[in-house]
C-alpha cells in the first residue's frame, strides 16, 4: 500500500525525463496519485496517449516497486 505522501510525488521526483512529464500532463496526470487512480480505458482513448509513453510509465512503476499496486488499482474490478 502506498503512503499518501508518496502519492504526491511528481514524475520528475521519480526520475522521469521532461518529455515523459510533458506527455503525462497532457494526459491529465500530474503526480503518482493521479497515475495510480487513472481510468485506464479513458487514458488509452486520450488523443495524446501512445504506447511508447505507456511502456516508459510501466518501466518507471516497476523500477519503484509499484507495478503490482498499479495493476491492482487499474485492472481489477
């Protein structure tokens, strides 16, 4: 389970490049909390979404030990 403070981490604080962060902001994602509560279907339907960014996002979550938590929050009903 994520601590509330960690949910406020920006993508830059998590070590992501400016390009990743810019696309995340276009997608309406400004911090880890936004990402962890995203509606995946709506995210993938957004005009600024692409799978290269998504792959980077998954790698970032994996590197920070958050991939399983993301999957639980976004894939399970």
